[in-house]
């Protein structure tokens, strides 16, 4: 691997305009049959994806395509490895949510096998939490003030006018109704959990599981 600058958390990172940044997205970025074309046409991508597929099968007993979250991590990682082998080398890496796992694996912090195992363990713990729904909203805080039903919270602020709202219980439909009445543009995210809220703090066992992986310090510039 080349040396990378990692951007984690909420940071501002000034880079020359000519620099290349690999951005690793999280949940809600998948589409039906996504990665199918690149898998069929790139032997490099296929090599890394098949490695992920084998690990996923060992973990779940199912094909990788049956686990959206594991597939997102795998596609992210395989794409980045493909680009690097093609000579497209990034100066910095940034990941969001699930994308942080693939980013860390690409940077050599832990193996892609550990990344997939950690996400699988986390997903099993999440099953014991209250279900939730997520909404991507094209608005700022002030625009949706008073429109969130009880049980709905702002989970992420991507940029000033792009928010993600997480809902529990009956708050999902009520919040959507409020958005429609007030002409707030939104997209329902294909995630059935209370991601990025304090509900996730209940899976403290996951913290212990994280520490069973051997972590390496990423090289940086």
C-alpha cells in the first residue's frame, strides 16, 4: 500500500485540487444488482469480491448477495483495491458508517475478513434492539423544527441542508406525513435500524468484540 491520509469523524481536510480521495459510502447507497457489471467485467474486482464472498459464506452460511451490509463493505473494498491496482492512488480516504469498515480494511488497519466479521457480529446484536426507520431529508434543522414526531431524531447532518432522521415506533409514518404536508423533500433509506442514535449504545458487547481484532496503525502523510 501507498501512504494515506485518513479523515475520520467530522473534520475539514484541505487537499490540493489535483489530489484523489477515495470515499467509502454506507447504508442506503445500494441498488438492485449493484456491482454486477463490474464483477463480470473486471477480473481484479472479481478477485477481491470473491474473497469477501467466501468470508461472508463462512459467517452467515449464505451468499454475499443476501446480506446488503456485508455486500456494501465488500463492494467498497473491492472497488478501492481494483482502482489501486489500476494505478489510481488516493491521497486521502474518507468513510461514512459501514464505509468506515471498508476504508479501514483498505488502509490496512485490519483485514477485510475482520471487517466483515465485525459487521456481522454487530448486525446480530442490532437484531435485539428496537426496530427503526431512516429518512434522508433535503432540509436544514430550522426547516423541520416541530415536524419530527415523538421518537424521531436528527441522526446525521451530512451538510447544512442534508439531514438524516431516524424514527422509532410510530414516529416514522407521522414524521413522513408532516414532511409531505410541509413540502419537505425526503427519501426513505433502506435501513431498518436506529443507526446513529443513542439506541446503538446498548450493544456494548460489540465494543468488546472490536478489541478481539488485531489493529494496525494506518500509515499517513
